[in-house]
């Protein structure tokens, strides 16, 4: 399973960082969230493979992202 | 004495920016990246900043950058970066609410305007913010009497901003009103984690609601399901009184609104200010402007807003716009022939006929309104054109390839 992050629309609210700080951090460069260790698929989309143990926190991050730009694909 | 009042228009896109300029705006306000109150919708990127300010300068209007969200520690780097770039590009001022931005902008000598997000509502608060700001945007919820008091006191107490001039007061003259005092609504945050104060408001206040008794499951019959959605502010019918109160800047709400809204609203208010200045402000003109204002996005008008007192029952009653006209996208410009002022248009949908009203919008064109008196296909004049036709029409001014073409229809 994987997390897909459509980064461009991020408003830097910090919700994902608060919920799952080992996966998310705010970029010092532009104030938007970075999905740590993710692979850039194109300009805007970042993907990170995760396992079952990582799921719970990231599902909450997905739910609480105000811009709906975090998607968990199983 | 003529009171030189500035009309400030919203620019959420290059189309809106150019429309505001065409309509005669004295200044525009815009946001870049996410630290402004329209982070969800209309926005420019940091890369656009130089171009926007350059366009404003070459058209001799002022440019104001909104940087007015709540700022967290992790935003400080970006906030400074935006301020530095704005300073370099020579922006006229930044509109701010967080004191961190206020302090930083002043430290690098950018003019600061206090945002309506601060809901400044009394002269002592005005005096406090005058240490940083040259213009104060008052809360939308004041009455005209309260506004006049503040303007009079500024003169009386000789309150000056950092630029050494008498402090200027700015108020909203047209556009959306919030059910809460600006900057103090947590509805969208509490329900969707989408903070209005980070520019991500989901506007759930605009929807219709039912009141249900949980015990019996009975629904309470109420005559207004839109219990949290106020109508839009409109002040054109008493703009003379507003100007008399001593305000210097009239701001039009709507960075998320389309270019036709920006053009029409700016033009009406600009004409109204000019009419007041040359003593030709009249009932007939007001009625004309009101009709014009109704053609573009509106939730119905609360004539007077809070300025004329807190009248009850001014709810929108519908979801979305009550505009009397609507736009239907029908195609795009594929060529423009300057010699005879003709545009070639490719129709992607719909049917066009003679006498239709068209709207052409584009990032450089802004907006252009056209009354269709002749449609030419392959050098032949026709009465109708439909999908996949390439038509030639006479235009009033230069339009550009890839400009969007809309058919304007009366909404029944």
C-alpha cells in the first residue's frame, strides 16, 4: 500500500505533521508539507510505499487534511 | 472639496487583474502561495509576483499583497521570503493581520495595511495599529456612525502612520459577508479541519440546514433554511454617505470571483465615485448600477450591510449566485486579425446566433464584451453557428489566441 501526496495544493496547515510526524514535515523552503522519503512521480505527486503498521496514523492524516491531497491507496 | 477615494479591486487571476485595470481600479490586491485568505481557490505563485507588480506599475495603479492568515512558526521562512520578494519588486504595501508579519514587513521598510482579519472596531485599536500601518481596514460589522467617529478622531487626534501622513481608513464596499466576524469563525475548521483563518474556508455556512428535534425526530418548520448565509454587501446606493464619513479606500471583495464580476463591480463603483465628485450622482444612475451589479455573481444584496444598522433577516435564501445573467463557455479564440479587428473563434459547444452577447476573457485581454451583429463562416454571413464551426466576428479591441469565449444568457 502507498501514500500519494498531491503536494501543490498544500496550504501548510501542519495537520499531517501533528498526526504522523515520522512521515510528514514542513519544508523550510516553501512552508508546504513534505512526505518524508517519498518518490516524486511528476511535478506535483509524491508517493511512499508503507506497510500495515504505518496505516493508522496516515489514515487520520488523510482524513484530517483540509485540502484532501493525501490519499492512501491499498 | 473633492474626496479622492480609492477603489481597490480583487485580483485572483491575471484575467481578473486585467479586468480590474480596464474597469478603472485605482489599486488591486492579490495573494501568492498559501499565506493569504484565498489559499484554497484563487491564487498566484511567488513566480507571478514580479509580473503582477510590473503590470500594476505600468498601468499606474497600486498593488497590495495579502499576507493575512494566521502564521505558525513553520510559516515564518515563507512569510519572510514573500516579503523580501515583494520588497524587491516594489509592492505598494502588504495587507497583514499577524504581528509577526507586521513587524517583519516594517523592519524591511514595506508599507503595512492592517487587514480586516484583525476586526479593528474602535479608535484605540486604530491608534495601536497606527504604529505599524498606514492604512487600517476596519471590521465589516461597524455602522457608518462608528466609522465616521473613527475617521473624525483620526483627524482630531492627528493619528499618523509610519509614513508620517494622516492614517487612512479602508472599508469593504461590496461583496460577500461572513456570518461570523471576519477572522473569528471556526466553523469550517471545527467541521472539516479546514481553517478559514488559513484561507481554506469550506463555507459550510452557505448551505441549507434543517432543525430536527432529536427526541421525536420532528422537523421544525423554519422559513429560512439558509440560517447562516448572509446576503452580499452592496453600498452603491448610499456611497455618498460612505465617502462623507471620511474613508479613503473602498475595497471590493472577491479574489475567488470571475473576471466579469471584477470588471462590472469595479466599473459601477468607479462611476459612482466619479458621479459623486462631479455632482451627478442620481437615483437613475443608482438604479442602472444596481441592475448591472445584479448581472454578476451575488447572493442577493443586503443593501447597506452592517453600515446602516444591524437589520435582521438578510439571508441569501439560495445556494450560490442569484446573478440575473450566466456565462456558458462556448469556445476559444484561435486568431486575431488586427487590421480589421476580427477574431476567429472555434466553437467547442453550444449554438450561437446573431445578437447574442459574448464575453471574451484572457490573462492579457482581461475581459471584452461583444454584441454579436454578424457571424461569418468561410466568408459567408450566417444566422447561426454551432459546435465545431470556426467563425469570424468583429471585436471592439484586441483579443488573443486561447482567450476563452462565453455566451452570456439571461437567467430565467
